[in-house]
C-alpha cells in the first residue's frame, strides 16, 4: 500500500455494509447503490482503509427507526413486495406513502433502508461515545424522507435518526447539506426546535426543480412560541454555480453559523449531485471544489458525522467521496491523482483515469448566479443570524 499510516491524533471511522450495494431501484432509475461499490474500490486501491477504523454496520431495528418514523409506515415498508404495486387493494396505502416512480418498491427494500439507517445511527453513536472524531457513512444522507412518507428516492431519514442520537449528548447540532436538492425532510423534522440548525445549499426553482421548497425567507415558522423560528437556513441558488463562488459563499455562511450557533456536533450531507456533469444536477462544481467544503468543515475540529446523499453520475460520485475520505483522514496530499492500475472497474474512469477530471469543462452550464445575488444571500443569512443570538 502507498504509505497512509495511523495514527493522526484523531480517529476516523468508516461505517458500511456491502449488502446495501446490490439493491436495484429499477432499470432507468437514476439512484444506483452500486456507486458505493465504486467508491469503496477507489478508497481501498488508495489504501485509505488503513487509516480508519472500519465497522460493518448492522441493520437499524424497527424501534430505532420508529424514533422518527410512524410505525404503520415502517410496518408497510417491512411487508410490502414489488407485486403489491399491481394489487388494487394496496393502491391507497401505496399512494398515501408516496410510493411511485421516484420511490419504487424493489426487492429487499426494508433491508436496504434499515442497513443505511443502521450505518448512520452507528456512526453517530461512535461520535457520542468518543470512539471516533469523524464518522463516515457514504450510504446514508437520504434527506427527503418524512415521518410517514417516502420522497425523492428516500424512504427512511437516516440523517434525522443520526441527529436524534447526537442530541442525547449535545445541546446543539448543526446540519449542513451540499446536495443540489433542498434538505427538506431534515429541515421539517427539526422545524420547531432550536437544538438543531439546518443549513441547505441547493438549486431553487419553486415550480421546476425538486422538491420546490427552500426559499431564502423560509427560515422556520416565525411564531413567538416556536423556539425553532429562524433555525432553518436556506441558500437558494441558480444553475451553473462554479467552485470559487460556491466555496466563498459556503465559507461565509457556514463560518458565521458555526460562530453564532456553537454546535457540539456537525452532520455534513455530501450529496454529489452538485458536481458538474451530474445526470440530475445543474451546478458546475469540480471534485476539488466539492471537497473544499468538506475540508473547511473539518477545520472547526467539532465531532463530525459525514453522510452521502444524491449523486447520479457514479464515476464522479465515487471520485468525490474517495477524495473527501482522503481529506477527512488528512491524506489528500498523499493521493496520486492518477487512478491506480489496481482499482477494480478502472474502465469507468477512462479516458482520463484521473481523480480530478475538469468536470465543468466537459458540460459547462451557464452560471446564472451573479456576484450581487450571492452577496445578497450572504447578507440575508447574516441578518437571520442576528435573530438567533436573541
Ligand atoms: C437525495 N428528478 C434525491 C433527489 C430526488 C429527485 C426527480 C427524477 C427521475 C426519476 C426517475 C427516472 C428521473 C431523469 C429526477 C416531480 C416528478 C418528476 C418520476 C419519473 N428519471 C436526492 C426527485 C425528482 C424514476 N422528482 O436529493 C424512475 O430523472 O422531480 C421529481 C418529481 C414526478 C415523478 N417523476 C419525476 O438527491 C438522494 N426524479 C427514471 C425512472
Ligand atoms: Ca442541499
Ligand atoms: Zn440530490
């Protein structure tokens, strides 16, 4: 292996279960759990696994998932099978839980959900027990799931479950979401508490981009009796944002939030659909730009739970998450940008075989975010933080 050695003075734990990877959402569905296989192959080819504690995660129990989800919804997920999609007597329930093209019923659905949720819960517990300073679950990050409803490829909200674990020990937890979609499920779950500050960066177009929520002025119900008022921060963006602007915006927003809110733990959702060339996304971020956000969050030295999320061009998802793993173990400078000859599925990374292909050159989307617009967003967030100080 290439010389990545321990210890670093802080522990990084990796939480995964290969049984998540073979699940199929269906033929043309953009969500491909197989991207986790590709990520793991890169991480191992670079020897990064030598620098982390590796945990085979267990499935979350029904009771653990019921800390957020309604039991009748979990019971439905546990017993439903693909053939029920054609059963007329099931059609009302299926519709009420928002099962459909985005969130289909596939073989092993409950197993899939409980495994990725178990990973995030285990990761959170390692942080809480001081057995890890940075805990990673790339199979988690499914931020759209609601209490009794699937949404946007998400069925069980592992992030909410992880934050609930962290709240047992930390008075305040901050959630940061760099997926191109709005982190609506997490925001809504903690809508009426001041113990969680949610911050989502996303493409916002009310009528034409999923899920249509996350406007700048959507900051939590502004009622005098709601402690959660002002504790949702939304950074709505337009198409085509580039590395330098995104990173500057990210640092200004996240830096001010950490300074004001002083969280005891941070959860970072690293959805990779904010990369350029993503099948569903519309930003122009490179692997390095996306990774710089992770690097910045790491500088606070606050216990950190890192999860995956979206990402629909698997070769780039795996590049980003492998690079971000190297950042989290402090080994980014030891990584050869040329993808090792030994990596499995190496053909997926051609013709460049680079960890850092210039994504924004390949399919650049016109940048519709003016400097003035970005400055106005930063100003609005800083104004919102003044309310929070009380
Ligand atoms: C976290 N966009 C999840 C992001 C969830 C996005 C959507 C699709 C899509 C679904 C498919 C499919 C697709 C090419 C893309 C309004 C609709 C339009 C379903 C076809 N191809 C995350 C969810 C978003 C399903 N949904 O944040 C099967 O795109 O826009 C919508 C809703 C109604 C339903 N139809 C799409 O990244 C993990 N879905 C092909 C086959
Ligand atoms: Ca987001
Ligand atoms: Zn997304």
